[in-house]
């Protein structure tokens, strides 16, 4: 802010000081803050418009009878979210979700903050029958919280979505073929979900589910590619997610 010019006459000094009072200072600050908010809002709107115009790909954690219409065409509007005060890249549609979401995040042992830099996680009200989505183009995971959900259930959904994010970020086509071979998948098994195919029938869904078991246990394991997990599967998973030799 530019200060007022300095007058020469002492009476003018007093008059000037009376005109530029503390209230004036506060009013100027409020105007500056309002202008800054307007600039930030405009920037966010532009980013959202670009996002909605881009080609999007999404992975959904859904049941076997879910319809293709349940899959949205774009992520939730980020303007509606409340940023976490404790975790960078984490936001909530409702502040109350933090009571379930933050303990769920604490159950994930994989170092997602360092290994998945640039990705964000949002916790939202349910939309359709899906429990979560991973939007690879936006590097964004969405997890849906229903009334009565506990941190353990949300951690399983979250772990599955983190598994998708790891796959998108780290795995090569050759490594995905190696995974399908290790898991003894049928020749008809595709890696990416498409045409309404349930996530759990694909290589991507199987990879995410096996990863989730390493974080939260084998309860509620949903993969249809191979219902069993052996030590060789875990060894390959660890090599892929931790990039160890």
C-alpha cells in the first residue's frame, strides 16, 4: 500500500493524520484482502474449466452390479472442499469427515506423501454406489464417507485408491504384464476398466486390492482376478511399490 504524501505545514500534518486514521488503514487492508481473494478465485475457476475440458480417466471401487451411469465424468468441484490443517494435499467436503478420515490415513503404512507427490486426496459424501475414485489425469483420489463409516472401512477404500495411484505413477506396461503373469490371470484379463467392466475384474483393480491387503489386512478382499495371495505376489508387489531390486 502506498502511504500518503508528507505535508510541510504542521497543521497540515495534523489534518493529514486525522484523515488517514486507523480505520482508513483497516479499510485499505480489507480492500487489498478482497482483491487478493478475487484473484485467487479467478485462478481456481480457470483451473477447473481446464480440468473439465480435459479427457479424464477414472478408476472406481464399485460392486459387481454397479451401472456404468454411476461413474461421473469429472471430479468434484474443488471449490467446495475444506483443506486439512494437518495434512498437505488432503481436503474434506465437510469438516466433520476429518474425524474419520485422519485416523484412516494414519492406518496407511505406505509413504504416500513422499512417493505420490502431486497427488491429492479428498473425502466426500457418497455419489452413486462407488466407494472411491482415482482420477489419473488430475492425480486425485476421492473417497466417499457415509454415515456410520469407521476409520477401518475408509482405510480399506483409501488403500485401494492409493494402489491405483501407485500403479498409474510407477508401473510400466511390462511390469503390468509381469503382474498379470504372477497372478495367473486369464488371457482375457484386461488391465484397465472399460465399458462398464467392474474394477475388481481387471489387472488394475487386482493390483490395488493386493496392495490394500498389505495396508489393512485381507478382510473384504474383492479381486476377481485371483482370490488367493501368496508370498511371491507380495514380493513382486513390494518390488514395484518400493522400487527395490
